[in-house]
């Protein structure tokens, strides 16, 4: 090679990648610019226009509360919804997403009350509609904040026209749904024990409660037998409870005829206040000795007690005579809810303080009345947690005033200790102790709740609609007809519906849609369509504030009804009824949507929340669920799998992730995690996704750079080299996987498959092999033109398939490739012809890649040992003893496939010391250095360098390309 030839610069003759698409994404800076671009170009409207006339796909948005910045759970939820909507939009549907907000109830009201408390202001002194106005303004402000935060995540939807439960039309529709239920005879006023928040002064639904561990007093109490078999005269029935404060409300004792009971006598005692020798006590036989140990006594078994004997027993109340009260009989009732795994085998029954107690008491009401025992249920605790006059000795007239169960700050009161002290004073306490257990708390105030008997408005679960169905049977039927993802959600929701009590709708609050009905003292509901029409018209024009305005009763009742008989119900509706009704004023009332929804998607806690209330409301008014499918996701934990909390300092906020890494990184995490289960997130996991994103971005960048030389030429499938046809086959396989994955909402499968395809099959295999041809082949090269066509197709597929998941990156890449385009999100997934599928070819190339894997392994060792620098310096001998594998190599340019300058294929076993891999035992590789000279243009080492005198320092292939390009040195 001459000195002149060595200095020839061939770089201008190479088709090297050229692109402005940067390697460094700069997502935190670019993404807000893209959001602004989408808003300025009105992308949402363009999406709707482009989808006009298509079949509708509707994912109905479960409304978040408008009372604070979004957290990681919101981000997970909205990203999942956005991916679903975008994927259906890009597959031929009109997937209109209408975001919504839940604006009523305690989450908002509590925030306003906090402000009042800070200012020393009393809420009760503020006119109700003035207070409601502040709640509305507060919610409106946070809707604006959350809207911008959701947009920053890349969420696309009708943020200009969202639905809100505080919209006047929505409030009218919610009230109208309640009226429908009342009209059907399913609404009633009843007195039942409900979960009550002393702090918030309102009834709570199960969905408004969370459980936390507490340490409680537990007591064993002796009830003296006053009537029954002679053999039990003078004995005591012993109960166990973890709520001593409910003893004043006791009205019965439950036992179970399934268990064996016995009479025991105290033989010895080591206690100050408990049972003494000679006392006779009744226990479930299985629990007697355990109970004796608690009281530090020794028992002597006396006799077995039959179930019919227990059924004939009546006891006196252990507080009989205290404050002049408790002078009533305490009967024994056979109950299915009694267990013998803890306690005494007897269940203290306070019908005003527990659902099972209430049910057992009411089931026996007629029989008790026949025995002369009143079935009335006392109201022993008021809304502030104080004992009432129905708890003699502890109520307002008690020494020191009324005892209190829980004070208005959620702290434990003195009720338990006062009851225990009274029991000790009457020699009625058998034993006492402490127990750590799970107990319900309000999920807003985080304070314990109590079970309290109060008059409330309920919807029947088991009353016949007149067509042979009940709300429970309709709901269970609807569950059977609903698709659940994951499938376990079906059983969970079914179990909740099977077990749930009647739906308590009333709340003793101010901010929300009122139970807009008139009722009599007896609980009769006024049924007058004209009155209802006046109410709904007013709500439509003025909002639900109209119900609380001065003169509302007179305005709505008019002159046709007795104003002294009909009372305006001032309770508001459970907010779950509000959100459960969103399908009516959103799906039914918007022409751009449809009812029922295709999908509801929320966290798994919504089996008892939004999924549940929507199901009940819709089944009560329409006979079926408002959705065809229910998808649930888990909760986000920290990297150790622990619950995130500010006190632990382990929280991850979406705002922080977007600021540091970008929304697409957060979205990639969502797409690659098992969202059906609880997920983990932290710095290490974020970094893992950043690394994965960089590799994917570099793959896209290389394709863009390579396609800068693409002229759009088309090569027929039959003319393409096998390697290109293999890649098209893989696209056909992936197209099916992607579409099925989006249909199954299995995003992790899609993301992992596409990432692996990009990293393993494209970057590390196909692109690696074809770089030489793409950079160095002549313009007319079939191999080069076919490869460009395949890369063009791969780019279109990958970018559109990823667009729902990574909308910012996909948009940037698409517009870089197609500057004249409007947006990738207006595109459809490419049609992938079925004829590209070629399983036989794929199997052949699987074998080729097996052999290639051994060659690559051998060359890696040569590089580590520094015997070669690049694989192009090698010309290995490959011994393939497996005839199947050897046959697959026939006709292949295996040197090109292995990226070596030359290669020799031999059918023998090869030398014993040759490199091999255990999983490909019949292939051995002997490394050799390539012979010849290094081509100055392609860097391959060949024996034909200099064969063209015009280009003395390049190979024959490169010389031909230079001649076609018209390059002259």
C-alpha cells in the first residue's frame, strides 16, 4: 500500500448513521415542551376527529379525590389507563378518555374543617351553603392542580370537559338515582349498628375504613343464671369481650349448639377480685382450662350441659341495679356466629354495637317478645362518643358526668375503665387482660371508630324487586358476567357481595348531595313525581345547595302536602353512592361515550369501594353492572417491599421522578412491573429503568440514523435474503403478541418482549450483522436495500407499538423520522401481513444461531486474551458434527453472520481441545487469524484487497461500491 493510498478518507463514501435524534434524552426538559405542543395543536380534538365513526372503546375513569397533589398510586393508575386508551385508539377504536373527580364528602370537608380549627373558627356557626361554597372552591382548585400533574405524566384526555361529582348536572343525576331506588321500595330508614367516627361525627362505610393494630382491654364477665334447669341454679355464664364499654348495651348471650359445654366449680383461686372457691361457672369445654388460667383459678368439672338446657337459661345483667337500671332478663340465644377458637364459647350480645349481635337479636325478636322480653335496642352512646341515659350509671347523671368511649381527638376515653370498675364492684368480673389486635379506623382521620346503633337510611340487599330478584342476586349475577383481570378479583368481589349487610347511604355531614327526599316520622317516603321534578330541576340549575337554601321545604313540597307530616331529610349521601353513580351522568349522558363501559380500572382496594358501589347502584337501577371488565392493580411499596410513608422517609413521588428522570421513565417502570400485584419502587429500580430506556433509545437512534439513507425502495418478499425474511417473521410474531397483550392488559409481556427484541435480536444480532452491508455495500445492493426496507418496517412497528407506553419518546422519534407528520398518536399500528410468518425459516435460523453462539463464545475468549482486537481479525474453523446444524449452514455466508472476515465449516468432530459449549456439544471452534490485508474502507481482512488497481487499499466488494458511487481517490 502506498503512502498516498493510506491517507485516502473513505468516510464520505460510507452510509454511516446520520440523525439529530440525541443520545441523551433530556426528558425532564423536553417532555413539558411536548405537552405544550399537544395542547397548542389540540391533539385531543384531532384524536376524536380521526376516530369519528369507529367503534367506541370506553374506559370509565374512577374519580380520585380533589384534595391534594397526586401521589405514586395516582401515577400508576393514570398511566395504566392512558396506555389502555392509547392502545385501543391505535388499533381502530374511538377510545375517548374522560377524566373525573370525586368532590364531595369528608376528604374535602375535612380539609376545610382543618382550616377552621387553625383559625379557631366553629363550623357549626357558619351558614351551611357558605361552608359548601368553600368546599366547592377547594375542590375546584385541586382539580386544576391535578389536571396539570396528570398531563405532565403524558395522560391524554378531555381535560377541558371532565366530569365532577359536584357539577350541577351530576348532582341532579345523583339525586335522581336515589329517587329511583326510593321509588322501587328499596330505600328505608332503619336503626342498625354502623361504623361511626366520633371524630368526624358521621357513619362510615366499609370502604371508608382501614385497619390498624391496637391494644385493647379484654374482660371475662360473669352473668348470674336466674332461670333455667335446677342443676344450673346459682351458676354463672361467662362471656369474653374486647369492648368493655359495650357491656351496658348487652341484651343477650349467644351460644352454639354445635359445641360441648360444661359446668365447672372453682376449686382454688389466686386473685383479688375474680371468682372464688365454690363458684359454679359455665364454659365451652374446649375453652374452660384456658379461661381458668386467665383468672388464676383451678376448675373442677361438675357435669356436661346440653344445648336444650342452655336454650332454657335466662341470666341477670351483671350491672343489675347500677344507677337504677339493667333490671331486665338476659336470654341465651343459639347463634351460628359463635366460635370456640377463643374466649369462652359464649358471645356477649349488644345489638346496638355489632352487626352479628344485631342480626342475632332481630332474628329472635318475635320469640323474645312472646317470652315477655322487650326487643328494643338501646342507644347507649351518642354521636360524640359519650354514654347516654340508656347506660345507667355511666350516662349524664353518673357521678362525674357521662363516660366517653373515644374523645373528639380520637383518643381513648374513660368508658372501659369505668365499666370494669363497676363490674369489679359487683363481683361480676371473672378476669381481665390486654389484647393486641386489628381494629377499624377512619382512613381520613386515622382514628378508631365504634359500632353504634343510629337511625340511618339503608338500601335493602335482600328485598325482592318484584321480579324475583334482589339487589344481592342481581349483583352476584352481574359479577358472573364480568371479566376480571386478574381473575382472582371476581372471587374477592363476590365474597364481599355475599356477606355485605344492607347498604347504609346516609352521612351526617354538610358537603355532598343530600338524600333529597321527604319522610314521615314513621319512615314513610313521600312518593310524588311533581315534588321530585321540582327538586331535580332546582339541582340542575342551582346545584344541590338548593336543598339547604332557606325556604327549600316549602318550595319543593308546594301546597299539596302537609308540611307538619313530611320532614326534609338533611343527611347527605355516602360519597360512594356519588362515585357509584358516575356511570349515569358520564357514560349515559355524553354522546361521545357509551354505557356500559368496556373497562373499569382501579386499585384492588376498590373491590370494596368504587367497583362495589358502582355495581350496587347500577344493579339497583338498571339490573346489571355498568362495566364489562374490571382490572385491578396493586399498591406501590418501597424497594424493600415496605409500605411507603413520610415518617419512614421511603416515599417516591411522581413529581420527583419526572423532575430527575422524566415521565417516560416512570411509565416504563409501570409497563415492566407486575402491576396486578403490589410493586416496588425506589432509586435502584428507577436507575434500572433508566438503563433499559437508554438501550432502547439508542436502538431507535441507530435506526433513525441508518434510515437517513433510506429512499423508500421496495424489495419483494420472495427476493429478500433469509435474514431479512427472518426479521419480518419476528415482526409477525410480535404483532400478534402485542395485540393479544394489549387485549389482555398484559403490558409487562409486551414491554419485556419488545425490549428483548430490541436489545438481543436487533442490536446484538441483526443490526450487528447488517452494519457492514448497510454502511459499505453499493447503492444497488439487494442486501442493503432489503435491509433498509426491513429497518424501516421495524422502526414503524416498534415506535407505534411503544407509543401507548412511552408517548413522549415515541413522538420525538416519529417526528424525527417524519417531520411532516402531525403526531404518532394519530397513527394506527401497522398492518403486518400473515405471509411474513415463516416458522420453518425461524427454526432453521434457530439452529444457525446455536452454531453462531459457539463461535461468538470462542472469539470472546480470543479478545480477552488479546489475541485479536476485533472479530474481523478472525477466520475460525467451525467443526459441526450435528448433521441438522450443519445442514442449516448450507448456502449461508456464515462469516458475515459471525462478523468475521472469513470462516471455514467442517463436518467433523474437531479436535478435543477446541472451544465448545455444553448446550451445543457437537459444535467446536478452533480460532484462527484471518489471512490477507485489512480493507481501508470496511476493515475486513481479505485476500482480494488491491484487486482493483484504482482502489489499491480496499477489497473487491468495496471497490465495486466506490465505482458505483463514482468516487475517485
